C-alpha cells in the first residue's frame, strides 16, 4: 500500500483508508475481521465516525491492539441519542463528553485527528468563534488527547473558508466521478494544495450507488458534494476504477472506503492488484456529467 503525507502533519497515511460507518450494525466479530484484514493489507488510516457506545465497543479491541501502528480520526459534532443512534449537535458540553467517551471506550489516550463533523457554510463562523467547537478541539490538543484538527464538509464554500483561515490540518470532502466538474471544486482543491492541508476523500463509491452495476440510480447531494443526478451505471464499473479516480487526484492524501464485511473489503483491495487497463476510469468522467 502506497503511503502519502497527510498535508502539513508528520503523518504518513495509506492512500486508501477505512471508514467504519458501515460496521455500525455489524457483529463484533465482523468488525474485528474487517479491520484486521485491512491492517494486514497495509491500511493504516481509520475513521471512527460516531460516539455511539455499541459501535465503539465493536471497534475497541482491534483498534487498541494495533494502536501504535495506525492513525485514527475521531469526530466531534454528534451525540448518541436515546435510541442509540448519532444525532448532530453543536453543544460544547455534549461534544466534550462524547469525545471523552470515544477515548474511554476505545481505551486509548489520544486521537490523531479530532474532526469537526459535517460543517455547513452557515455555521462555520460560529464554530470558529471564541469558545466554539474549534476552541474545544484545540483544548483537547493542549491536553494531549488529540494531535491535529480537521473538519468534514459537503460544501466547497466551507473548504474555501477553512483553507483561508489556515487553522485546519485536514479536510474531509466527497470526491467521485459525479462531482468531477462540480462548481468550485477546482478552486477548493487549489486552496488545499496551496495551504498544504491533508485532504481525506470520502464517498468514492457515492455511498455504494456507483457499484450498483447496470442499474439506474438516484444520486443524492450528500453523496456527491452537492449534485443530484439520476443515471444508469455501466456494467463494467468497479471499485478499482472508482478508487483509481480518487487516488489520481494529486491533492488527495487518502480516500476512505466503507465496507460492511470481508467480502466487500477484498473486492476493494483488488485495486492494488489490478492492471492499469482494469483501473482505467477515463470514460466514466464524461458519462456522469450533467
């Protein structure tokens, strides 16, 4: 697995990382086997999306076992609701308690990247104001409980704001065939490069919709960074083609793939063994444009 520098941090991350969102409802043994196999194949970047107790308890043993050799992103901005599901919050007390819960249940001392989750343009200034979420993240860095600060967004306008204030080490944003010509994307990527920010690409498969072979699919804005589209997928689209597209974007440090079992992981890991013609994505760029 190729390693890339994560922006201006001192971290070297695998060009493909693992998002653990789709392990949320999977049994503990499945979560363990998926993460273990990912590590065996050179993946060292893991995204822990939620602060939900039952989800964290599934991840805890295997992440703790390999802690010294992996990089973990943990999020602030959601709270576990009474039904055991994540719910967005910007309440400082709740965010603080939930982050400490992540550390406690995972049984680790620190998170490599503390990420402010799902930031919209109309809330950016509030997050950055005194005693806002950014200050909370900074306080955890000062305590040695986090090493770097990032944010995730589905809006290029937020990337512009975050890059220009030069306070974020990483940014997470959806990248896939569909948003190749998204308005503002080229400019956002240029700002990321200019400010040496680590770009963590998400949604390479548009939440799995790109892998529904030979079917007409409706793509939602949250899967594409702002584009709604209904399109028939070709028969020969593949995980390797999707991943090769994203990893070929120079600004990308790592791309997170989400899987729910070992079979899906193996299919995606085929990327590293595929021949160049098997990874060729050029015809798809035009296919998915409006």
